[in-house]
C-alpha cells in the first residue's frame, strides 16, 4: 500500500487557508481576493520577526562588543516599510482598519450595508485608484533611476516603492471583494451594536 507524503504543516495550512477563505460568499472571485490577501498577509507578518531580530542583533553588537553595524538601521527601516504597507489589503479583509462609525453603528442592517457601499464608492475607490496609479509612476521612476538610500550603506529604494504599488493593488482588489460581499449581503460585521458601558 502506497503512503502519501504529507505536505509541510506551514505550507499545507496556508494552502488550505487560501482555498477555504471564501466562506463569506460562494463567488470564486471573492474567494480568490480573500485568499490572495490572506496568504500575502501571513507571509509578510514574518517580516516583523526579521526586522526585530536585526534590531536586537544591532543593539547587542553596539552595547556588548562596541561594534555597531552600518547596515542595520537602514535595512530595518526598509523592512518595516514592507511590513507596514503590504498589510493594507489583509487588514481590510479582516475589517481591522480604524473606523469612524459613530453614526452607522446604530443603523439597521440594510441601511448600514448600503451606507458602507456608498462609502466605498465615494471615498475608498477614488483614493485606492489614485494610490495605485501614482505609486506605479513613483515605482517606475525609482527603478529607472536606480534610486538608493543616502545612509552609510546604500540600499536600493525601488523594491520598497514597487511594494507600494503592489500594496495599493492588493488594497484596491480587496475593496472590490468587500463591496461584492456587501451587495450580496454576505458580511457578518454590520449588526447594530449596543452602546458600551465605560463607567
């Protein structure tokens, strides 16, 4: 009897996550958008460990051996930039962005749903489109110029600026997914909330 080889736990979990993230809707496009941003978010979250390790290493070298690195500061700044910018779509997928919902929080489900759709159409999509277009121009200019940092070690800047474009595109497509979920009434975060007791 032939024994099937098991996939590594981390990869199989990510594949299963990407395949099953369509619980909000049966539409393949929503499953695909959710899956892309979920996988990107989980991969990029590892970058936090990397730049934290670089900072710890630099502090250790500086105060224990009196030999600080020349590259750690610039590199950790760039890695933090990747981490911060590329998680936008992931955060939107999980409704983790800051919301000012003083009015909508007490609306009924249907009214709040269509108010959310209007908010995406009036505010989100124009911003996301401009962000995507401008970051593409920004990235291509940096790439053509071979832009580098001005620190002690000259690191290329264009990978970070290309990441800005990728992040904008991920945010834009996640917005499409969220609007589709709202229109199809497949969201689970729009129920009216009771006021919090802050005493």
